C-alpha cells in the first residue's frame, strides 16, 4: 500500500504539558482515515505536526513521501476545527483569494467556486461578507475553500460541525466523491456514525497515545462479543447455549455461549414454527461503543489487523 | 513571488477600502482645506482693516504728499489739527492718524492716534515709509532705497549647493517638518493596522490556513508590502494635497513663495519613508505574532515608536549642528533615519554619501526585519491565547 502520511513515535510537549506522547499511524493513498479521540487527546497537535505548523520533539511525520515542504502545500487541503476565513471579506472573494494562494488562477477558482455555491445553495450569499453568514453557511464555505484547489490530500478537522442533516449528507457525498477522485482524506471527528459510514481505517488517540488503530470493520469485529441481533414476530424459543440479552426497541440481542456459532442459532430459529424472522445480524459493537469502552477504560493500547 | 504580490494586493485593497482608512486619509485633507479657508478669511479681513486713509497733522510741513507711494493700500491725508484727525477716525474716513511734533524736524517725534483699535504694524510701517521717503526726498533714489529698505543678507552653504535669503532660511523648514509629521502619522497608523491584522488572524485561525498555503516569509513579505502600499497612498495623497495647498496659499502669502519644493528631495524622502514603513511594518508584524491583544502589542511597540521619533526630541541639535555626531548618528540609525535626514536637510545640505549609506542600512534592516518577523511569526503563530516569552523567541531563533 502506498503511504501518503506516515507518523511514527510522535512526541510533543508545550512547557510541562505533554500534548502528544506516542502517536504512530499510516494513511494509505485514496482512503478515508479517521483520526479519533476525546477532547484534548492530541489530535489537533498531531495534525499541526503533519502540516509542519509545529516541530515534534521526537518521532517524525511524513506527508507525500517525506517531511512537509513548501512545494507540497498546493497539494494539501486543510480545514481547521476553528474556522479560518477572512470575516470582513465577501464570501466569493475570500474563497477565490485562498485558492489563488494555493496557485489556482483567479478565473478557474471563480468558476469552481460558483459550481460549489450552486451545489451548496450559496449562490445568493456569495456577495455577502463571511461574517454575515450563518454558522452552517460558514462551515460549508470553509469546506469549499479546502477543496477549490483540488488537493491530493485533505486534512479536515470536524467537517460536519454546525451542519444540518441535509448539508451533512451533502458534505459527506462531496468527501466521498473526493475519495473517488483519488484524494486521500484524514478526518478528525467526534461523530462515530460518520466514522462507520465513511472511514476505511482509524486511529484512536487517547491521552497523547495511539490506543486503537486499524480497519473499521476489523476493529468492530475484534471488539464484538459472541452475540446476534434479531427482529422477529412470534415467541423466541429457549435454545441451548443462548441467553437473552434484552430487548431494545423491537430488536432483541441474544448472547451465544463460546463455541456456538450464529449460523447454528439461525438454523434453529428458522425451523421454529410460528416465528417470522425479519432481520438477523451479528451484534457488532458500534464505533461509539468502542470509543466509550476504550476511552472510558484505562486506555491500554489495542491494535486490530492493519 | 506571485503569491507575495497576490497577498500584498489583497492586504492593500482590504485596508484601503475600509471606512476607517478612507476617513483617516481624508481627515488631513479636510484639515488642509479648512485651515486654508480660515487663513484666507483672516487675511482678507486684515487686508480690509488695513486699507484706508491715514490722516496726519504736520504743523511744520515736514512731509510731502509727492512722496506717497502710488500703489499702496493707504492714502495719506494731511489735516489741520488733531481734532480734525479725531473726527476722521470717529466717522471712519481714516484708519489711523499721526500728529507730528512741532519740533519734528529735530526730534522726528510723532504721536499715533487711533479710534477703538490700534492699526496693524503694516499700517504703521506704511506711514513710516511715507515719512522716510519724504524726509529723504533730496537724496539720490538708490541712496534713498538703501536707507528705507532693511539690509538683506544672502546665506550660502559652505559647499555652495544652497543659497537663500532670510525668509528662505526659515521657510526651508516648512516642507521637511510637515512631511516628517505626515510620515510619522502614516507610519504609526499603518504599522498598527498590521499588528492588529496579525493578532486578529492568529486568533481566528486564518493564519493557520494561510500558512498551509504559503511560507511564513511569503506571508510576512506580502503583508508588509501591501501595508507599505497603504502608507505610500496616504503619504502621496497628503503630500500632493499639501503642495497644491501651498501653491494656492503662496499667491496670498508671499512668505510661502520662499518654501523650497525640490522634486529630488521629495522623491528621496518618499523612498526613505517606504523603506522605514517596510521596516516598521515587519517589526510590528513580529510583535503581533507574539501577543494576544492590541494592548500588549502597543506595550511592546512603544520602544520602537520612541526610537523612530527620537529626532523630534533633538530638533534644536539638528538646527545648531546639522552635521554633528548626534544628527549624523540618528540619520544613519535605520529606525530614526528618515526623520533625522528630513530635519538635517531642513537645516543644511546633507552629504550624498550619507544619504546613500542611510538608505543602504535601512534597506538591509528591512531584509533582516522580514527574516526576523517570519521566524518570530513561526514561533508565535500557534500560541493561541498565550503571550510568547522573549526566552521562547530567543530559543526559537537560535534553533
């Protein structure tokens, strides 16, 4: 796998405070990579080290094949968590200017911006000052600013914050399109369902260390207990090695004894007269559950298959 | 380079189109127009009050009407008695009256009589001139002229490059001093803009986005160049307005005709100012990178402002010893050079090698300050909400 970003043994302190203690991960070309962690875990510091805004005390952060250089800047798009637009400029002028600094000719930038404005329903607002836009509009504008120069690598910090569900969906589609175009994305977010929907792999940083790293599916499987979730009409019979894990909504969880396979249980249930099975799935934990269990626990390092 | 120019243009238009900049730009123009208007009104009123007849009582016939100048503002009316003169003053047909003493021939004594308001010194001079012309009527015209006119002196600098008269000597200070004041105002206001902009952009994270597009040196250079353009706009506008006002005013005020306006000097002054502006802007940008509020920035920038203004505190020294060690030292020290050179130029010619050396030192300081500003910016830009200690800066610069 081509590695677009490679972070190894990263450490960074600010005075007595150790913001990053030991963070390592790699981001592969063309994937959406989740950079997860609770507030203050060291995610933003890690991003800033990758972007060469900070120098690490130890370790290295390589991007596009080596340390950050001036020549690489036009190939990178960065959306900071706190928004970085000129508030006293008109929306269109602001975005075109930022794209020009990335080396995009003005007319090209203007054309691309207009296409994004149409898509994000911002055409009417393009002559307004950034300061006069709603928080959601500013967030959309910031996302557009990150994309106008068509970067090879996108580093986005909380891209969906402040967006309503419709615009969240729109932004999500846009980022997935970018991935299709071959762009590599690093996304820092607290919204775990977005991680499940979008990310190929993740690293979870807690207290300055990477504590969970790997593919989203692998991580979920590795954290799964032997259980299934079932939606069915009719009475569920008592089966050997199966205990009732409780009902949530119309979904019942069944815990299976070690060695008992979900396949066997499905066959037994399918043969039960009067029981109509509507859905049957492995009870994989959500990323939210995993996040809470890892961060809420002692934070010891776990590693899924890479 | 393209990015630097793009940023410079962005910074320039962003500041120039701001309402507060337009007001700051126009305010001195309004002041110039306002002061010119007031002066015109005052001069017109004074002229009118000085115009009119001067009555005189001449019991011995010492003065001759033939000696009265033909094109003067005043006419001279001989009356028979003091009472008659008083009557003319009372009914406004005369603006002043003189009663020559009966022994005027020996004592040259005369009494000035006026009603309500003492006439201006110009009126008194007019009568004195009329009296002197009368008394010297028997002298050849050139002798009479030399006695009546005050002696005039011509001053020439030792290198022969500057020749002027007494009025020119004083008027020579007008342009350098006024330009110096305009430069200082533009310099401080412009540098404040830059410091404020850096603080704001650091706080709202715009900087973080910009620095992932261009280098800190490009960023600082672009900002400083743009701001220098803003300063130049201010100074060129004000200087042009000043020169136009001067040219209009000198039609009414002969004194102002002696004010030297030398294009070469103005060009050198503008160039020095632009360099000073770049230097100051870079240093203020560096300060802006280190602090979290404009107030903190002002505290740190105070010493710089003082250094730039040092020549103001030494104005007497510049007049007494324009080529002395203090004046020369201040005109070579980059921060104070433009103002010091202006003041020296007002007092005496400045050796060209010193002007060129001052310019070279200032230009080198600009390059150094830009480098320093970009390094300090790199150190300070991400210290959101925290003031960076000088120790951190020193360690950062060494590292």
